[in-house]
C-alpha cells in the first residue's frame, strides 16, 4: 500500500470491469453527480458513442432520469456518492410504487480512512436508508467482487423490475487525502 493507504485495488481494473458490465447490459444513459470515485467510469462513458453520460445537479434527478429512460425504451444506471443518498429518499417512493427498475452505483464515504467528519453520518445511513425505501443493497469490498456483484444486480434490476444499490466500499476506492 502507498502512503495514503491505497493499493493496487484503486487501479482502473475493477472500474473497467464495472463499465464492461454496464455496456454488456446495454445501459444507454448514465446520469451522475460528479465524484472522483466514479471518474474513470464517467470518462469511459463520455468516450462511448453508444452511451449518454451527463452530470446532474442533485441525485434525485437521477432517479427520475432512470424512470424516464425506462419509459422511453432505454436502460439507465445512476452513479452517486453516499452523501447524496439522503437526497433520493423521497424520490425512491416513485421507484417503489411504480416498480421501475433502478440500478445505482454508490461510492461510499464516511468509512475507512475518512478525513471529513461531515461524511460519516450519511456513510453510516446510506445502506439502511436505501433498504428502508425498498432498494436491495449489495456491498463490494474487494476488486474481484465488482463484476460479479454488478452483473447480478443488473440481472435482478432489468429482469424483474427491482431496485438495487451497489455500494462500493471506501476500502475499495482508497483513502482520500486533502
């Protein structure tokens, strides 16, 4: 590990595997709130002519985008950070009541090696808040888990109109230094 506590697991390898899962499932829209943990995936999406990636001003907009994409015949996946989960809680009632499929990939903050105490409360609450709103939560801790967990989540989301959040642990992402 390097001085920041980041090892090889922070390389683009697992991020490329995640992007390939999205591509294979024909995800066409990738709304996101800008986040360094998703930066490589966002760059790949912008470079892919078959995928439309665009920034949001707030995370709940991404929930609505996923619903609109589905109604328009396309698949979407929402990228966000754990600090934005609280912004989505009310909008997740739309997913629950209308049974829209939703996949969100959430980079976690407020966990291992967090320098910002403001990130800790939502880091603790992100998974339970999603579960309370009817979203199935899957957590990834190791690089080798990323592709299998995301593949399974994509299958569940789009084969049976489920809502699934894949939480990418801060140990996977590496400790941030400021």
